[in-house]
C-alpha cells in the first residue's frame, strides 16, 4: 500500500509538472463549485518568468513618459472591458457595487502614479556638506522582476495597487491573484493583451501555494498582501533567497470614541468602517472603545442603525452586506462570536450566519466584551462590532495598544485637535481622525505598519514608487585624490591626519 501511495504521488507530481494543479472555485453566493482552472506547471511558470525578465530591459529603456503613455492606453482598454470585469468580479466576490468601485479604483491608481512618478527618482547632483571636494548623484535602478501575491477580498484593486507603480518604475511584474477569486483575470488579461508593449512585462496567473513559493524563489522583490501566518512563510522564503519582501498583513483596528464626540457621527463611522465590504478589509475597524459617559446611548443608536442594514440576498443589486467571499471565513467568525458569548458577551443584533448556499452575516453588535475574547484580540474578517466602555483616555489608549497588530485605527472626538492628541499615542500606521478606515480611500501619504501588521516600505505616498528601485550613488572627486602616503603612521608624529 505504501509503495502504491508513493507511485501515485510521483504520478501526480509528473502530471502537475505538465499541466499544473487543478483548482476548483466556489461561487460565494451559492456555495457551489462553478469554476475551475489549472495552476501553472513549474516549467510553465519558469518560462513565463524568464520571458518577463528578458523583456524588462526594453521596458526599462523607455522614458517615464513613454511608460505613462502605454499605461494610459491600457487604462483605456481596461475601461472598454469594465462591464465584463465587473461581472467577473461580482461572481468572484458576490457583490456588485464594490466590484464596480474596484474597476474605477484601478483607473485612479494609474491617474495618481502618472501624475506623481515623473517628479520622483530624479538624478539631481548634490555637494557633500562635510567634504566639499565630493559631489554625487543617485542613480535609481529598478528591480528587474517584481512578484505580487494578492488576496481575495479586493481582488482587482489589490493586484494593481503595487503593480502599477512597479511598472512605471521600469520593472517587469508577475501577479499571482488569489485562487479564491480568479474569474476576473481573463478579461483583465484581455485588456493587457490589447497593449503589446505592456503584455511583454505584465502577466496575471492564479495558482495555489506551490505557485506562490516558486514565484518568490524566482523574482527580485515580492509584494504580499494577506494574513500574518502566510506572510511569515513568504518572508522566510524571501529571506532565504535574499530578496526584499513588502508585506501588508492583518489588522485588528481599534476605534476610540470620546465623551465629546457627536453621537450620530460616531455611530455612522463605527457602522460603516466595520461593515463596509462585509468587514472583509484589513483596515476595517474591528473593536470599538467608547467613553462610559456616552456608552449606553452610543450602543442604543448603533443597534438601531445596524438593524436596518440588509444583506444583498437574494438580489445582488439590493441590500448592503455581501456574502463571505471565502466560505471558511464565516466559520472563523462564528467561532469568535461563540467564544465571546461563552465568556459573558451579549449579542444585541445579528450574530447568526445565514446560509443560502453562500453565507451572510448581518451587522453584529456585541457588548460585555473584554480582552480575554478572541473577538477583541484576533483579526475578525466580518461585519462584527464589539463595543467596550472605558473610564479614561489613558485606559482607552492602553486598550487600543493591547495587541499584536498595528495597521490602522480611528479616533472620534469633539474636535480634531482632541482626536489628534489621542491618535498620536496609538501604535498603528494610519490614524483616521473623526472618521474611520480612511487609508482605504486616501493613498497619498506614507505610512508603516506597526507590530505584526506588516514589513517593508510603504505602499502609500512616494515610497510606494521608490521602493521598486535600488539606489546607486555616483560620487565625483573634484580635487586630487589621496595617496597611500596619507595613511603612513609617521603622519601622526607630524601632526597630520589620514
């Protein structure tokens, strides 16, 4: 029997080396398997990566204006196919409005970097402040081949948020979108194929873990967006191949609401920033701390607003809350709610996953929570709003900072000045003041992830472009170079320094 198993393993390996692993894909609305694809075989992926690397030299030789013009042409092709892409994204994710916004967001990414990139990575000469005989220039050398591993929660936008600045920097790019949401790739690739110059240096192909591991082993830099657990594996693989890894990982983002906050604003923000996209976004608010003086009215108003939010079932064009894209995530959230209830929490609305083949959860407000509960200490990828009172700002800040994540946070107070004073004390990379989850829509500023929420250069602000270059310095000597005689030991007795 063991010998037979061994033979089957070898045969499967040989088959996969020819056609790649077959991966089945569920429809998040029906729960049924309605799509399947083959991951690239090892040899197919190697050939594709070799081709991209070979084409990069021609791409790099183009001016930034030429690369912008090519991406503008692709932007036009992308929009020509927007209806097809939106339909595919809707099948991937079970929602329509956010699928539409993703398509628009990709065009916005092109607009932003087309405007910003020409003013970055400029080779300006400077004179040394301490040794004026030297001047220098920085040469910006793009990485040849960038690998991107993107997640399932915002499949299109998170593919291109790193790819577009990398392409404008002069890199070739291979993207491995999530195997959970692969349907949009065909129309996306059709838009790329319509621009031959771009098709030489940009390719999207889904696959499983084996594809991701081979990708990391073969590129010069990797960008990964996803869980901490998988991020650790990517980082270790990248380190073993001595390449940089830019990691955008999970979060457990807090929202602090002070006694001076406007109740309508605070409850609106809490509801939107926890439940938008069914809470399936890394920058979603996941735990809310409210001053005890306004705790009861805050919770009452939040529950009122949460109860009227409907799932987009059975009509995808109605309701607000989409399904869990990855069905297993519903099980994770259910277990977190059950853990909280077992430890004394109370569910005031929602709390029960609705199974229509796919799985939906209405906005779920939970009170009597504390940091013994997984709901408060782990990432919750769902529309869950645990609310906890605090007695002082010091307590609120301590609670917000109590955890292993530090992606982003929010503070709502009576004034922006009060909110900022608190925000400065929170250990997270992006703090929304008198709002929540603003890093989802505002990308111009640099930020770093704290703690386990990420590693590497910021994907926002100028660093989102500059991190795709290695910087080389060219140092000019404007006077006579030193000779070895300057290092003679006897110079010390003569009062000379080397």
